[in-house]
């Protein structure tokens, strides 16, 4: 892979280094600084180590706000760097974005509302991106319709299922460093999966299927009937499709933001005689009062697409588990470089 260049940026350098180690290719150095009024200046270095002419370039950058940069700061720098690589005669630029921002603004929810996923796709395309690799976007159909260049949406459900179950009967597993204490293999009775809304049912069914393959049992899928207040954004509701009395519930979603939906799920499940055994999500954003709202959750499982820096470590010791996704992204980069099958990777 002599004509490949890997870049990590915008606070995702550590994540990118893990991917680079698994590929066996070092990160390519770059120059980044700010002008006096905050304008970013970013490019690959001059010299053989930074030469990108006729190379396949992969920019690894997760788009979440952190104490140093906002989502918009990171997006602007990502777009400018993409353009600079194309102007430096890179053969192809692939954006590797584990968490892709703006995915909840994927359709018109009211008059004159914008469709931000469409605008994001336009910006990336105009900057020169040739391909996008991401993970568990909020609305896959809307996402695929917005993008006019090739996209690969990786899925974390098998990684999360392996972690929860404590093993797998698949022949080719991606490596999982550890497993949740007291995994589901040891107490698989009365298990069910709950979607926080009807829109996530298909996602939960696929996750249920992954659990069933590992545990060799039948697992029910339910969903919470909820509404979101248009003015405050708060969720309300409290009905679940089916009888969950005596069930051990795994709440499964693509992301956790403020924690309001998870709190509502927990309260509703307990009120109906069930138990929330674990809450799983690919992206742990944890904004606002998320830590307070999630305080009754005994097992919270997320991936490393966003580091859970907003949750106090002392409060979440032995309750928060982070599953690595760098191995899957490393394999996806190999697939796109060599022309392999992303579908086989997901299966």
C-alpha cells in the first residue's frame, strides 16, 4: 500500500493512529495552524512523506463538538483539507467519518426547515470528496438519497452483540478486546429488544437477529410510542407495543444525545413490570443533563466513535462500556483500497 496516505485530524488523531496500526501504515504528517483572526490553514507537508500526487488519501475525522472545537470548526477544516489534497493531485480522497454530524436534520419537519444532510453532501462533493465511509447514520434511506458519490455505512450491531453475548459462533470475528461482565450467554432467559421509537424498528430487528444467532433463542422486539415537543424538544409518551412484564430489556438506538428518550424508556419499562438490562447505542453524544438522566441505567454500552468525555468517570465506573470500532474501519479502508466487499465485512 505504497500509494496510500492516512490523515487524522480534529481531535481524532488517537483514533486514526489505532486504524493506521491495524493497517500497517503510518499516519501522514500535515501542517495545521490558525491565522490571527482564526482562519484555518491546513495542508499535507512538503517533501516525500507528505506527497499525495496520484495517491489514495483517507482523512479520518469524527464530527462531534469537544472543549476545543465545535462541529462547524471541524467540518470547515475537513472541507478545506479535502480541497487542498485534490489540488495537490491526489488520485482519490475518502472521508472516514465515524460519527457524521447533522444526521438528525434529514428531512423537512416544518415549513421552511432546511435539509442539512443534503447540504452536507453538497459541501463534501464540491470540496472534492470521492467517497465517504461512516457508521450507523440516523436515517439510512435519507442519507443514501442525499449523497451523490459512493458511501459506505458501516454497522456496529455485530460488535455490540459480540460484546453483550460474550462470544460468537461466526467463523470470522473482528477482534473484541473484552466482554461485558456476566454476559448474556450466562442468563439469556426472557430477553427482549426495545426500540425508542417506531422509526428504529428495522435497526432493532437486525440487532435482535444478531443476538439470536449468538444465543440460539427467540427474542421479541418492541417499540416505545413517543412524541417530541416541537417547542422544547422534550420527549413524552409511555406506551410500549406488547407485554413486557418480566422481560429483560435491551434498549438499542443509533445515538444517545440528551438522554431524555432513554430515561423515558427506563421509566416506562419499569412501570410495566420489566427491567432495562442494558442500553446500547453506537454514538454516545451525552449532551446537557445526559449523565443525570441516565443515572438509573446499570449497563451503558457505546462505541468509540465519540469518546464519552462528557460523562463523569467516577459516576460511571463499572457501568459504562466502550466498544472499539477501529478494527472495522481499518478493514473498510482495506476493502475500498483493494476493491473488496464491504457487504461481506458487515456480514
